[in-house]
C-alpha cells in the first residue's frame, strides 16, 4: 500500500515515517584534509552502500541520497536503493532476513567483503534484527547508519499499529522491541560501526532520544529538520559521508584499489595547516570534525569529536556549558555541536543552576576521563585550555565558573550574573541582545564594568532578543579558538586598532575595556 492510499490520521504519520528512513547523522562539513581524503579515494572501491526506506516507502524516496553518493565519487553500481517485499509494513524480523539476502546478493555481484547499510525509520529496526539474528551478518557489514529510527518506540505508533505489523512492533513497550534491545543494542560492535541520527524537530519519533542506541555514535542533525527531510538533506548526507571516509582511512580493506606508484625521486610538500590551528576564518561554517554526544549519567553531557586526537589535533580544549533557567539542553545542541565540530570537547551541565558548580563537575569528569586508561578521551583532553559559556541564568553560571583558576576564558550569553565580574581570571566576552527584554543590556554591562582586571569586551548583538543564539555560533567559536587554541586568525576580530568587530554592523555596540584595547592585533 502506498502512502497516498492511506486515509485519516494514519496518513500523516505514514508520510512522515516514510521520510524518516532518510534522516541521518549530526552534521559536519568536510575539512580541507577530508576533502583531500575524498579526492584520494574516489578512484578506490568503496564498500557498496545499500539505502533502505521506511514503512510504506519506495526506493524513489531514497534517490536523492543515492544521487549525492554518486556525485561524491561513489561508483553508481556500488550504491543501491532497495526495500523488502512488504515495504517495511510487515514483520520486521522477516524484513531483516530479506536484508540478509540482499546483502549476500550485493557482495556476490561486486566481489566486496562488506557493505554499508544506510537505513531510515522502520528499516533501521529491520537492519538491526538482521545484524542480531542472522548468522554471519556481523561479518558482512562495515557501517550501520540509522536515520530517525524508533529504536525504543514512539508515541505516534498508536496511529498505525492496527494497520501494519511493523508499526505495532515499534510501539513503546512492545515485546518485539524488548527482545531486539535485550543484551547489547549494537551487536557486532566495534567491528560493525553504529551511527544514529535524530532531530528534535522530528515529531514522528517521539521522544527524539528514542532514535539513539547505547554504544553507538549518536548524532543530531546539523539543522532541525522534520522526519521527511532526512533522505534529501545535505547536512545529513555530509555527516554520513564523513563517517564513511573516516572509517575507510582508519580501516583500509582489500576491496580498495591499490594506489599505483612510480619509481624515482618524490617531491616533498608542505603539510596542510592543522585544523586545530586554523579553519581559515570559517567560524560560522561547521568544522572538520564529526560529532557525538552522550550523558555520563551524573548530570553532564559530553559533546565531542567522534575521533579525538585526529585531523592534526593531539588534544582538544574544553568548553564548559550551562543552560538558561527554563531551558533544556536540546535547545542549545546546535551551538554545542558546532563547537565540537571545531575541535572542542564540551562538558554541558544538564540542569539549570545559576552557579558554576555543575560546570566544574563536568570539568572534573573530563579530568578523570583524560586519566582513565581505556577511555576514548584518555590523553586527549587539553586541560590547560578551558573556557566557559552559557545562556541567561547559565551565562551567570559561566561568570561564576570564570573565577575558578582552571578556567582561562569566558563568553557568557545574555547573562544574569550573581558573581561579580571582578572575580573572573581570564579574557571575557560579555554578550547582550539589543532588544532583549528579559536580561536587558544594562544588566550585562554590570559584570563587564566590574571586570577591569582582565581584557573584557561588551558586545551588544544588533536586533537580538533573548534567544538570538543561532546567529552567535561564529562569534563564540572564534573567541574560544583564539583563547583556547591560540588561533591567531581570530585575533583581528577582537583586538588591535582596526579590529573587525569594532565596526561590524553585526553589533549595535562593541566596547573594549582598557586591558582589551592594549591587546595586540594581528
């Protein structure tokens, strides 16, 4: 049955669930190094990619993603769209068995050893069933991508569970899901690399965290997109592509065509600039790192590069975060993902405290992880370079955290300060919103005026109300790149007689105290 044949309340759900199968990872553009890696591998044989739509979906729904793979250098005969005999409306265990038959067929046709599974919505569950229940499956898949999968059920299943078997299976609390999730949720890992993608604007998978898997790289989409936008979204595809390229660079396979070399002298070229030192001023654009996030279960969510210690970075500076008084962490994930994509490890306090204690607990946690053998962050955290930021009540908490000797720079956003700016120990960027009626600019001026002991800047964002954070990604990133990564390409924005922000129309006011005016420009 096609989506257009369904009537009533179920039609809206089914149309959206069809789109879910195309949703992908949390969202990072290619770095110059990744672009070079891609160019080097376009002549190589990538593992074949099988792209699978969701419930009632057709292969045509996935064609935009297939087209992007081919445009990115994949051979067209190694990227397929496919669905099972019931279009994911029947028993998902049976659909998983049919996925196994398709995988075997593709391997036989291409001569490859493994495939990449890119799944959407209901097919994410069928593919997991294949990997868990079909003997030998885990030896045949290199990467598994889940776009908006209802792995722990969704409240919207009530609209179609009496119409389709699969819909009943992904209802919250279903016995089928309980069996699928029993034991490990990522069978075959780490040999099979699992990645999930979710969006907080996707009402079909509710709650959105249902799309995550314990033990996987769990990403949010670069922008907040609906369920139906996953297959065609460029940010989603870019995340998937970057993960594949990164995996291939770390795990070359026998299906890759060897590079031909000739004898004779070789030319030495200057290595590219480390992404930790420069992103060529592209502060607003996503950085070079793919990003993952996870709660430590003790009040801190860590948002970090998927592969710390790569792309020229040996260690990664820390940015501490705190939420506004009535806001949850989801509201701020686009900014925190952006910072992590530029090479920072973000320790985000999950609550709404107006002081720095929860932020510093996050720093304590990263300190222990940096020292713990077996941690993915072991030896990868740059504890000598730590920044703090937050919004509103959390901006006040960032000022409080800035009094700790371990914190080197702060950038509070529309802050309500309960701690004097005179206690801050490092450079401070106090950001106000010109039209903010909740924390009016004069309130933000108070800690700025107090911070005479450090280089301090008062920056009033033109036209901004209390929620203008999306436009601040570049400013926050450049401030911390300068002070925590010593990236001098950002220096001219803030310092020197001709500082770019001093005359930028982005700010209605950009004022520097005496110590900031004395800081040398580029």
